[in-house]
C-alpha cells in the first residue's frame, strides 16, 4: 500500500509505501519513504507513480531472490543430511542403499493399492490384522507385467550383498525422468529426521529438494559393487525371456537390439511413426514441416530405426550432431552432391577445431542456433511421446534433453531481448512525436509544438513497441504499407489532417476533432462525479456499491459495502444509504464551481458569501493566479494546476479539519 503524506516542517509531499511483512527482515524497515520534492499535486502524482512502479519491481526482485536463497539453503541442508546419514550407517554406499530400499518399498507398496490393505500380517507364529492404509499409486512403472518383472529382478539381485541398489536405482531414474516429486513426499521427508532444519515448504523448495534427492540416488556410484557388474547384466537384456522395462540408466540399453522383438506401435520405423503422429495429433503446417525435417535428419544419421529400438544415447548423439550442422544446410542438396550429412558435420567440426587452435582473428564458423536444435529434438520427442501415450507404458527417451544455450524464459537466455521498461516507455511517449511537434520537417519533429502527424514515422514506432517486429520488418512496413492518415475522410473537408491536442478543463487533453475538445471550445463542457463530459444531462444515476447519483436538488449514495448493496438489491430495495438535500443556494454554488473548472471563469453574483470567498482567495490573487471583474472570477492561463484548490473556496460546507471528505490538496 502506498500514499502521499505531508510532514509538518515541509511544504513538499512525501511518498510512503509499506514494506510487505515477508520482506521486512531483508529490507530492514517497515516502510519506504521519499520526498517528492514538489508542492505541485500533478507533478507529485507523476513522481509517486514512478516510485510505485520502481518499488513494486524491487518487491518482485526481492521475493525472487528470497525464494532462490531458500532453495539453496535447503539443498545445502540435504547434503548435510546425506553426510550425517553416511556417518551413522558407516559409508555413503550404505546411506544411499538404505534410501533406495525405502523408496522402492514405498513405491511397490503403492502398486498394491487396497488389495493387500487389511490382510493378516504374521508376527512370528501370531497372525495380526493391521489397520488398512491405502496409498495412492506412485506414477512410475505403469504396466502390471513390467511391475512383476521389476519385483522379480529385485528379489534376485537386491539384498544379496553383491550389487545392492542396482535395480532400485532404475526406479529412482524413472521418477527423476518423469519428475514425480509430490507423491514421494513421505520418502523425501525422512531426511528431516536426520537434519531437522531441512525445510520442504513452499512447493518450489520441495521440488528442488526432491529433484536433488532423486538425482543423488540415481547417479550415485557404489564403491562396493564389482567392477564388471554392468557387463554381467547384459545377458539379462538379450535373452528371449520377458524383457525388463527399458530405462535410461541401464547399460544393457546400449546392446545391439534383437530384430523382431517389438510389435505394434513400437515396431514402426521412425518415418512411419511420424505419419502416425501427424494423423493423430493433426498439428499445424509449420509443426509438420519441422517434424519431417527432424525425422529426415535422424534417418540420414542413424537410418530409419524402429521406434522401440531408439535409445536415449542415440537422441543425445543426434542433438550433438545437429548442433554442429552449418546453417542453411539442406539435406536434399547434400544427398544430390553425393555426400552424407555426417560428412558435412565432420567437416564443420574440423573447421571449428582449426579455428579454435588458430589465432581466432576470423569469425567463428557458424552453427545452428540453439532454438533450431531444440525444434529438431522436440519433434523427435513429440513423436515418441505420442507412441508412449497411446501405449500407456514405457518412457519417452527423447524427453527433457537439455539444449546448450537455449532457454524458454528471458531469465535463462544468454543475450535476452529485454522488453521496454516503464521509464523507457515514458520517455518515448513524452517525445514531441506524440505530445506535439513544431512541424513536419526532421528538425521540427524533435521540437515541442501543437501538431501530431500520424505518418509512417508515428506508426512505425508504435508497431515496434507494441507488435515487436524486427527492424527489417519495420523498414518494409514503412516503405510499402504505411501512408499518412487523411483524417478529412472521417472529420470532414474542413479538417486540415493534423492531430492537434487541446486542453480540456484543468487536467485533461483531447485531440481537436474529439467531441470533448469541441465541447470545451464552444462552451458546452460539463462536469459531474465522473469527470468532464459533453453530455448536458443534469441527472446522473449511479449503479453499484458506493455509487453516487446526482439530481438537481439532492445527492444520493449507495451502500459502500458490496455485501450490503447485494443484500438490498436481492431484496428488491433501493441500496441508497445516504442522501443530502441541495438547496437553491447549494445549486448556485455548484454551478459556479463547475463553470470555473470547465471554462476558467465563474459568475459569483447572487452568492451571499462572495466577500468571504474573495478573502479565502486573497493568496491566489496576490500571485496573479486569479483576477476579479466585478462579480466574475477568472483564472489566469497558468492557474490550471491550482483550479481545484481555487474552486474549493466556493464550498460553504467544506471544513479544513474534517478529514472524512476528499480534499483538493
């Protein structure tokens, strides 16, 4: 919350904004205060708006840094928890093994659902019925057959003291790849028993901790495992028996695929899978073009591989190869020249190595932009993801592959294209190009004046700010598509085609052809509770909570509370709660105030307190802001910023000490 205050010993207004409670410890104060350096209410309001924008941006920055700091602290405490657990268990291998066992037990128990809940448990020779506790299934291995294979492999390999954790690491890898964090809160929260200061709130902190927890389990290398354990596991993946689930972490994936072992959607070649994806997803034309290009490159590098045989290692190699393709490389031309795409990439890599080894006086060899690489890898991921989704099982081996130098958010980009700040926008639109210039020539366009020309220069800047086109696109627009607006077609032949702004009342401006400007020029401008208007009606009906209705002889206000207003309307009653009767003298005062604000001149003839009004305006008269002509009061040309303060002297009911009502200053 922000507002302006005035100190007793200063004439200038002061800006004050309350510091949010969650940031006071970082800021070290409860409120920001700053002098606005002016007594002019209009300038004060402008400066106050700029300060509000600046401090709101500061609040967002502080909260973002506070959130990042909380994540960093939580990750540090997670490392301390693993270290403490390793001390308690005797080694880090034992600590990670215990957590893998806990994780696998929790996930496998969730697969059982309510089937085993409430079944008798044998304690020695005594059967005991424990209370039924149903756990939501943790998304991990989806097919029941693959779950049975996982349990069997765990029963064979885990707990034997040879390679404990080998099978359970696969489960941690699946959860990490699929980013399954919230369902395993129970397992992650175990680390709080080791390090009580570990905070798992709010959600972003917990997600960071859960991801680091799973990564620790999935990527830990056990010193106690035999050195050839991975090679010993390869026969398991090559047997004709039911296959275990294909996981990114299994070394067995790298073994040569056995032909004919896939069926259904997994048996489709990648080119056929692309057509299937196109038929089922029905994407836009540009997405189809990008997908066909990515598939063609993949086939040129690896062949038309069966979908079930595509591995994550292949997709990562595809990413690395595509990253080194020279820009503007067309596969059709490469094939027509008798070369292969891989040879083109090898030549580009050789050129880059030579450049890196040289003195680097020449520009570096070009390569595809990270965004283009992301499109190719994303297309492969989308095709494989559709196959996985329709099968309802397996893992998308192309999902979540990081592209060097690519970020979807501006924050992560190396050289982001930043938007205009509020101050930059204010500077742009405060220029004579928009506020009014001296003439149409180049020099005159930079000087303040009464004219606004809506020509190609005017529109090009607006297109650039609002639409965000590139400079070349703006130039094409300026040359071909923009013509000076001929406003005579809209406002008649008497209009000279120039957009001139005119003052309306004491704080508004409108173009010369605007109805409000015309009303100000011909003396028909009016003012009511909504502001300046060209509507001559003397009755205003206010709708909604706190709205004020104005009649010649009375003012009526609805209930200020939205609840009370709804209650009255729902009961079929008027929602009016306050009313003030306006005597003929009150109406005469109101007419004088409106005339002064709308036209700068008011006739005070007939007001019995005219002498008192002149006394209250004596300080304004001394500095030349007002002048009297008999009973007529006229504002000087430079008195518009003080018009409300001058008009307030007409109000016989206004009390300087009563703060219930709004004041001019």
